[in-house]
C-alpha cells in the first residue's frame, strides 16, 4: 500500500477534521480511485497564505517515506468555507519542482 501525505488549507483546519479525506484514502475513492487505497502517513496544512510552507512540508513528508502528495479538496474546491485557494497552481508547481518526477502530485481528495 502506498503512503500519501495530504496538504490542506490552514484556513479550514479549525472547521474540518479531515475525516472525509481519510475515509476516501482508505477506500480508494475520489482521486484515490487511480491509486487504490492508500495509507495517510502525513496530514498537514499549507502553513497559511500564500502556501509557501507547503513546499518544505512536502519535502519532509517525502523524506519520511511519502510517495504521493495530495492537495486536499479544501484547496481546490474551497470547501467548507466556499473559497478555493488562489495560490493552488503556484503551490502545486513549486511542490512538483521540489519533489521531482518520482513523486505523484494529486489535485484533490474527495
């Protein structure tokens, strides 16, 4: 089973406990349909706008064995606050550049 690290929006961490992210990862649903069930080995926030800490946090997750970095649905879709992250693409590109080609980057969880 592959290990995934989920990065979520800091703005939503006091509202959302991430239970749906964990459920979908374990069942291999949502974006995890392409990987099958995964173990969530890390669950962190982006560090706040504009998400600059997401890159260093992803690097640490990779050092600790994570094979897939997933930007949580709160970043892409803005749920539950209804405001998608305006820095999502920049953050994703920076993580991808730092992680290299061997690490899969996924856009959402559920």
